């Protein structure tokens, strides 16, 4: 960590998503939506980190564009988790804000 603000923020989002997934699986016994948010919420940081060694400027832009799409997908899954009452409004706001900042 500490390489860039974007890398730090995406890593913090991934940590929150991992803990959210663990909590939903253990306490709510929900495995499908939580797996989707786990995938999309953790790949954002991986793509940003991968862009650091992009093969070209176009590759760099492409990796960031995919990261942006995955971040948007994460927001979708968070919306679904809140309306289906798998997460609290407090938890939703905390993670949504992290995702939206990226």
C-alpha cells in the first residue's frame, strides 16, 4: 500500500467487501449475491494495480475503464443487498461511499 491514492482507496474497498462477504455468509447464510459483490468489489483494486504495468497507454486506459465498470457493478450489488435487507443502512453507506470515491 501507499503507492497511490487510488490504489489505497481500492484496497480499502476490497477489505471492506471481503469482511462484508464473510459477515453475510456467516450471519445471513446468503451466498449468491455476496459472492457477486465479493468478485466485483475486489477486482477493482486488482485492475488498478495491474494497470501499473500496462503494456501500452491503450492497455492502461482499458484496465481503468474495466475497473470503473466493476466499481459500478459493485454499487449495483450493494443496492440489491440493502433493499433485500441483507445489510444495514449504516454498512451500506460506509461501503457505498468507499466505492463511489473510486
